[in-house]
C-alpha cells in the first residue's frame, strides 16, 4: 500500500515485479481481446455489419439480441476492470497531469463510445460501424500505451 501513497514504484522489489507482470499480462489481454473481436465480429466494416445484421444472399444469420447483450455484458465488465486497474497504475506514473488526464479520457471514453456505437450499429445506423471500430481500437491502444509507460518507468530505476 505504500506505493499507493508515495508513488514510489521502486520501494518494494516484489511490488515492482508484480506491477511488471501485471503490465505484461494486461498487454497480452488487450492484444488478445482485439484478436477475439476481429474473429467474433470480423476484421472489416462489411464483416462486422454481416455479423450484426446478417446477409440473406450469403445465408448469414444476424446476431441475436441475446448474443449481443451477452457480449456487451461481458466486454463491458472486462473492459472496465482492465482499464480501471490500468488507469490506477497510470495515475501513479511520473507523467504530467494533462498527460494522465488524456490517457484516462481516451481509454474510458473509447470504451463507452464503443459500447454505444455497437448498439447504434445494431439498432439504428450502419454507418456507426466506423465509430465502433475506431473507438474499440482507441481504448485498446490507449490502455496498452499506459501499460507500456508503466513497464518502462518500472524498468528505469531512480538514482
């Protein structure tokens, strides 16, 4: 807990090791989540639309509402958990307050926009698929960016 008060990443070697492994494993999570999403929904805008709305010509059934809600429920929970713990570490990094603020706003805002744009694509406008893809990439990349910063700051010892 001393780290949470003092912001000293190097006060305890075991804690430094724990944060290093956490940063690495969360990077693996962000990358694997992007791979999962590209496999589940598709890796192009047309593939995402076919997954969500179906395609009668190719006999592709639309995603059921139950499956969509199940996906939203799980991805919202895991995304919030991953970003919240990542941002708790990012707040303790040696960065300017504005830099920290932008990382938090981009990551949490990107997650919120991706959830809203997924629902909007499913129920309202096909064009929202572009916002869905961009915001999903945004929150994954900003979370990964914060983890990489943490990993490098842990690796650099203060003298």
